């Protein structure tokens, strides 16, 4: 059998509006398209590196070049778990690169077996939650405009970014547009313990479902414990939880976790994170980075296993080059295609 061929190229994505979170604002994202070829089949994946997880476009390229030079993929695309172990043994972290390759392996396997990836995983016919839509950091005027636009577009749950000096004003401005829509709040690590407890009390009076990543990524167990004990709202961790071992470290002082393929290193480890989180009785949200429909559709394969979806990465784009999962009235709707079910737009 021939070895699986690994190719990759720049996937330049522009957001419809500048997208602001507590780490910074950008309108352009440099992701990487992964294309694997094996005999008559090809698979697509997407690498979405972010600097707050110690990666960027150039580190991702370097890791890819190395994996390519040692022909790490071998000749059997169905050996996904073994290939992932090999990558982990060669280099730790760099999970977005591993995720991009793994997505493409699942895509190619689905095409070989002529079944959608989620069916191969045993997840056919389960219902999925609806996705929220994110309002990024910006001026209060722009936040008000974006909130109006999101409601007009029919989104039923909004996720509001926080971690600024004017967080309360942001919430008040969003609430001046809509009193009813449930909100989720994501501080992206922007608060101290004291600020997190203060804000949790404020947010609990504004119909907020939960708070995501109130404390910085590497915050201690003790700090999460303090916030968890004193917050009237559920506390979810995103940046602090990459792999299943991280759930084991913080699981007792959280109410939920956010799973993203770019953090887990792919679908198989995402399943481990999900099952570990359930063992701790945690709720689970699946999220994504700024990604095209390739990355979002790969993550959506697991949507039926979780409580909440934050899969708006491609909805925020001005130029999504791919078709994949669609959100109809915020509900994920899959194409009945083998593999991930993504196609290049023509
Ligand atoms: Mg988050």
C-alpha cells in the first residue's frame, strides 16, 4: 500500500467584522488547509492555531514539515488512533496541527467506508443542541448594532465577550436591545478572582446562563475553587482545559468545560474529554476557533454528545470557502455525504 500523502496550504479567512476578545482584535486569520491523499480518496482538515495556546501559523508549518519529512501517516488511514499516538510521542502540544491532520483522516476514512464520520462514531439519530452566536468586544455602539443584527438573523442565544474595563456597560447595552434572549458570557481569562466573583453576582441579575473562563488559563485549582464556591452562576473552563488530563485536574471545581478540536488535538481526544467531563458530572459545550466550515463541521460531528454549542466560527466569516454543516434556525443540519461532509464552494 502507498503511504498517505500530506499536503497543506494557507487558508486565509476574513471575518465579516473585526472580532475582539480579551487577547486582542483581528479581522484576518491565517489557518492552514490540510489535504491528505490515499489511493483514490482525499480528506480535508483545518488547522486553527492561536497564540494563547502557544501556537501560530509558523509553528504549525514547522510541525507539519517535520511530520511530512518522516512520513508519519504511514499507509493505513483507518489507523487514526495509532497515528495520533505517534504524533504525541514525537511532540507534545501543537494540538491544532494534530487536529487538522486528524480531521482529514476521519474525512478520508468516511469516504473509504462510504459513511458520515458521525455515523462511524455511532452517533446517528441523536439530537443536537442549537448554536449560540458571539458578540465580540468592541465599542458599545458597535456591540448594540451587532446585537440587533444577531437578533434579526434569528439567533436564539448570544455569547457575549468580556474581560474589559467596561464589562458591565457591555451587558447593559446588550440587555437594552434584548431583555429575553439567554446570554452566555466569556471572559477569556480576563478577570482576577475578586473581579470574577463581583461580575458573577452582577451577571446573575441579567439572565446569564454561565460564565466561561473567568480566570487566566494557568490559574490554580484553589483560585477556580474560590470562584466556583462564591459564584451564583455556573463556571465553565475553556482555555484551562485542553485534554482529558486537564479535566481530571480541575473537574471538582467547575460546572462545565468547553471542548474544541484545536485544543484536544482531534475528535478521538475530544471524546475522551467529553467522557471524562461526564464522569465529573460536568456540562459540556463544543466550541471552535475562527474557522471555515471544515473545522466547524468536524467539531459538529460530536454535537449530539454535548449540552451546548458555540459553533459560530464560520458564521462570523466574510469568505467561508467551504460548505459543510449549516445552522438552520440555529440547529445543525448535516449534508448526507461520507466523511466530514465538506465541499469547496464553487
Ligand atoms: Mg471561550
